[in-house]
C-alpha cells in the first residue's frame, strides 16, 4: 500500500513539474511578446530614422552634427558636353556629397564694376580681363495662373454661311477647368510627396485660388480613369518577364458596401517586367483571401517571389509558377528573437543572423564587382550553395533545443517551413534573394498613407491604385514623375490609337524628359496658348 502511495506521489510530482515548466514557458513567451511590443511601439524604426519621427525638431536634429562646410551644397562646374569624361567625373569622391546635376538650368546674373571705377589710376580705361563666378541654389515657388483659351471665330461677311470657330485641343477632363499641368502637379503632390488633398487645397487657398478638397478628389479620380489604358498596357508588360514579386499592405476605406468604416482592406502590389521595362502594379481589393493573387496573376507563368503568407500557396500550385521565399523575412524573425535576449549577450539568434549574413555578403560582393547574371550564378553555386547547406545543418541541430513557441522557436519554424522556397534563388543568376524590390515599391504608398490615413470611397482607392502604379513605374524607369505625368496628361486625350498610347509608356518616353529645363516647357506652353 505504501508503495502505491509513493508511486502516486511521484506521478503528482512529475505532473506538477510539467505544469510548472509549461507555466514558465508561457510566462517566458508573454515576456518576449511584451518586450517585442514595447520595442515596436517605443523603439527606433527605419521610418523614424529618416526624420519621420522628428517633424518638429527636424532642423535642429539634422544640423546638430553638421559643420560650416555643409552650408555649401556641391554645384558641379558646367562642362562642354563634347569633353570626354574622366574616371574622376564618373565616380564621386569618397565621403563627399553627390553634386547637383549639371542639367539644372543656369541663370546668369551679371555684376559689373561701376563705370566710374573702370579708370586705372594711370589714367588708362580698364578692359575686361576675366570673370569671377560663384553659384547659388535658387528656387521658383509654385506659380498658379489662369489659362485663357481664346478660340478665334470666322464668319462670312454676308452671313450666307455659318461661322467657323477654332477647335479646342482635347482636354484631360473636359467638364472641369483643370489644366493638364495642374492635374500633373496635384497628382505629384499627393501620390509622390504624400500631401493630402485637404492640405493641398489650403496651399491653393493661400495663392488666392480656392479649390475645395472634394473637387480635387473628383479630379484625381477622373485622372485615374483617363490614364487607365496605360495601366492595362503596363500590366501586359508585367507578365512578359520571367520573375514577379508580390506583396500586400493594408488600406482603410470608409464608404465600402457591406463593410464597417473601421475594417481593413488591402492594396496588392506586383513588380516585374522584362529587362529594360520595370513595371509596378497596385491593385485594390477589400479581401486578403487566396483568391485575390490567383485572380490577379492567372495569366502569369514564371518565378514568383513572396513572403510566407499562406494566401500565396494556392497560386503556387498553379502549373508554371515557381514559388520562391524571401530571406529578408526569415532574417527579420531572428532579429526580433535577438532583441528579447538578455542585454549585451549573444545567443542562437545571433548565430542565425551571422549565417544569413554570409548569404547577403556573397550578393554584395557580386553587386560590388558588377557581376553579370552568369557570373552571379557561378558565385552562388560555388559559395552560396555550401553556405545554405551549413545553415540547414545548423537549423537541424538547433530546432530540438528550442521551445517551439518562443521567439527563436518561431523564427526557426518559419525558416524550416519555407526552406524549399528559400533555396531557389541560386538556380539562376538573375533571381533575387529577397522580396525587397516589392517592399521598396510599397514604401511610397505606406508613407503617403501615414499622411492621408484612409480613402473615402472605393472609387478613390481604385483611382489611387492606378495612379500609384503608373507613378512608381515611371520612377522605376528613371523618369521624374511630374514631367512624365505632364506629358501624358497633355498628349493622352488626343491619342486615338494603341500605338499613340504605347508611346507614352515610361520606357518609351525619352529619358531627356526627366531633365528638361522648365524654361523650355513654359515657352512651349505659352506658344500653345
């Protein structure tokens, strides 16, 4: 009987220890979650590091570590275009700020010696022997004006036939009084600079040109509908490439059928395109279901780079889709795990970060050496494949040692589950190691969302998707957004053929557009008027 009591006591002790260990594990996980939540809420972030978190003391914060030498911006000397460039011209000095482009318009302000001081003490009139030239940065503030379209009318002196009136060129929004250039500036201010239309309305009001925000919003939606044909052609080009990135981010729409104003909708972003034709496409959808990427990419076949969201799994089962996973997302989880370690101590999370760093180091070396796709492929086969094997062996050894639900255990489980897709990038030299290209494309939308917070209607959200798509595609092709939008909004209303519309796609627009002096454009506009 005593033996039975002892056995029962041992069972109770074992059960108690297991319960204590389980409770301690839960406490540890909660402490990790609290530490990560506090760091996300109060810690430094990439957005704060670029000045977003210091709006009110930005000047003081940035000037604190500067010197008097930085009172001068680097303005390069204007050289003869026929003069061949030297290696020093091609590579900026190490540690120096990049000079302003030589294409900036130069306006000469002549300072002459008074005529009374041009007489030499010897009595001989002085002659010009040279010049001393210094340069200042100058800016012309936004100019708001009214274009008066005067259409001449001709008639028969005897009134025998009806009069003839000059035709008005096709306008971007015929029922509005907004010019193409006004619309281009408005879209740039909102979708590139992130200024809400309510604030832009106040800017116009200060210039004695009051336009209600509601009117600006209608113009933005109308402009989105006007440039939709360009988006359709850009989407066709997106699928011509053999690699596509996809990601999604949240957006709030206040007036959406069958959804509360506080509910979450999504902006889906895809980047890709053939060589020389980078494309960025935004698509609005109220859902984050797996059906959305299947619908958006039903005509695509090739490599697909995405994060670990399970909503992409259904798309990955499509014949011809080669699913890849993002190493930046895998690394990010180990970084979070390292932040809940005891301060000043290194652990297994740091080992993982170091091993993943080896993979990125190989990519940096290839980029530094300007390796071709074939050279990068060979470097990956020679160096990345063994590094991946070492990382896999480390993961297999470490997984049994770690609590599955801890921050480190979660990071290891994510890497294990994604492993077959994480190791795809060495298959070719042109495949990416991560999804940063798509995340960089999303960033302007995310920063703009911090300013305007939400979309009022579904129509506004869809118009934003169209405009963001074409603006980010223009930027990806090296075009200055305002200049490109101005050309599109001037010429697209008169484009009647597919060829005429295709000519306005970013990769078909001359690169000189982005650096065209404003003075030339003003002269052209005045000539049109």
